[in-house]
C-alpha cells in the first residue's frame, strides 16, 4: 500500500499546482527540445553531404560557366556552397557587363555578395540552437524552483502536525525532487546537443568561408587576366 502511494505517478498527481505546472513546462520543453535535436541532426547531415557533393563537382575541372548553368537548371536550395557560388558568379557576371568598372570594384562586389550568402547559411544552420541553449541553461533552475516550492509546502504542512515523522514529509519532498529530476532530464540532452551542433556549425562555416576565399581567388585571377 505504501509503495502504491509512493509511486512516481501518484507523487506527480498529488503534487501542488505550482509544482505540477513546473513539471508540465519542463516536460513540454524536453519534448520540443528532442524534436529540434532530431531536426537539426538531419539538417546538419544534409549540409555535410551537400558540401562534399558540390566540392567534388566544383574541383572536377568543369568550366565555371557550365557549372553555373547546371546549378541554375537544377538548383539545390539545401546546398550552401551552391548558394554561395551562385551569389558570387551572378554578381561577378553583372559587374563585368558594366563598362568602365574597375577590377577591384568587381571583386569587392563579389565578396560582399558572398558574405551575405554566408550570413544566410549561418542563420539557417543555427536555427533552433538558441532554444536548446536556453533549455539547457534554465531547466535545472526551473526544476529547482519546483523543488523549493514543494519542500516549502511540506514544511508548512508540518506546522499543523503535532508529531513530525519522516513518513509525513517524505511524499512532499519526493514530489518536489521529481521537479529537479525532470529539469535535469530536459537540460542534459539540450546541452549535449547544443555543444555538439555548435561545433558542427562552426566546422561547416569554416569550410564555407574557405570555399568563398578560394572561389574569390579564382575570380580575381580571371578578371585581372582579362585586363
């Protein structure tokens, strides 16, 4: 009978409204975090595959004009390098068609265009990461608030009891500690995912920036060779 009363579900259901609200918030945050974790995992894996595929195509020796026609006819919006390449070559072609434009001005325009494309790709990769960081940093404190509130109610209840025993305070303390446990359950995966995905985003962005620099050098040689 005692085991039934002290079951996890009974402790949750018998908790005070504030503690139950804290638990509900933490469970909701955990569920949303897991959805975002799985979604970010798929996005970053796709980004890595697209990076390798476009790099192989770009360095295969294909003519840049032909490559531009290929990516325009069959665009892949999920390929960051393709988007950066398209932004750079479009600006390069547009400025070269203007008469009297200085080569350095052309390259400045190309680099600005690719920087904008890089910023957009970084924004895509970092989507939902701030939420994971927030859940990871605040969930333990929210759970601790529920624990403190529950323990406070338990000790307030002792004021109406003539003889305080462990059995009289154990349920209240147990239900309060569940809030901390749920807070940690929500926070730990979010922190691990945030750290891992932030590292992968940083690695991808480094690769994107390297490609942009190399592509800029190719265009720089091409435009100066024509003058």
